């Protein structure tokens, strides 16, 4: 049964080493994420699953200890899902290193989630990852969530995902006047733990507005069915023209 969930954005810029000189711009988001993960830790789960968007090659389940890195962004920083603090990639070479034959590398969203977990250092439970591909239909996402919730007596989810990428003319998707309204509904639904509203989000519009979080949010909606959780929105903003949200359900 799902006992708690934290919703966080997944831009690599959350990692200060990646953001470099721009790191202070997301300090408020990092603080809100830390607060949300504190709620997860306080829920005393038996299993924690990190859920995030993934491309075709990144879909599926990742075991505890699966490796990821930010080397594609020019930063020699590696992470492992549900394990100790991040480490420099030059020091993580060898068996089980990112890209080795023994494991797939985490998609970027799960790498950011792994970094958040390592920064929190309050979890001593089994951790898994789930990369959600956009081709997965909404009803199948909800069913996946229900399956996750049934994996243990007390399940917690860390749900990674961004809103629209069209909030300003400098946004990755340029300015689209529909983006603000879409993000406002997402923020309302996340803050109210409104599973029906998350499932009702327009999938075609989300695609047009370059929303990265729809799949993970709908997995959360399925997992939370019947759990009676209350929601709280901790952070909402659109730095760089992309909608970012932090929320907790408990």
C-alpha cells in the first residue's frame, strides 16, 4: 500500500555541480525537495521506488545500486540508486560502472532522483527505480502504479517529472500561451492529491507542451487509488521557462 509520495522536478540543474554558477537559482527548489524527502523518510516505508520519465532505452525497472552519471553534461559525477553519496566518475570505473555489461545506466531523471536520495541520507530501506516511457498509455500507467503499491505493506514513491517547457520565449519549447494553464492544473492536482485530475490531463496537449512528468504523475495516481492520502504543494515556479513542482502526499 502507498503510504507517502514526494513529487520533485528532474532537471540536471538541480545538481549544483551541473548548474555551476547558476546553482543558487534553484536553491529554493532543492530545499523543497529535501523537505519532501523528509516526509518520505518519516513514513517508514518498507520499499521506496523512484519513478521518472525515460526514453525508449531507459524504460523498465532498475535495481538498487544501478549506476548513473552526469558525464554527458560535462560533469564527472556518478550516482548509484539508493546507495552512498555521489562520487567522481573517474573513481567509479570497473565492475558495475555506468555503461558496463552488468547493468544499464540510469536515465537522467532517475540519476537526479538518486542524487536527491544521497543528499538526504535518511533512508535505510530497499530502493528501486522505474523508468516510464511516454508510449505507455494512461490506463497502463495507472495499472503500473497499482502494481507498485502492492509490492509491500508500506510503499513510498519519489516521483520525478517536469511540467511544460513553454512558459517563456527563452524556454526550450518557446512560449505557448496554453502552458501556464496546464501547469496551474498540475499544481492544483498535486497539491490536492487529486488522482482523477492527474489521469484527466490532456495527453496530446502535454506532448505539444513538452511535459516530461505526465507518465510518472499518472503512475502515482494509480498507486494512490484508495490510499486516502492528503497532498501539499511545497514549491511551484518556472525558472528557465519550465514548470517545476514539489509536492508531498501522506
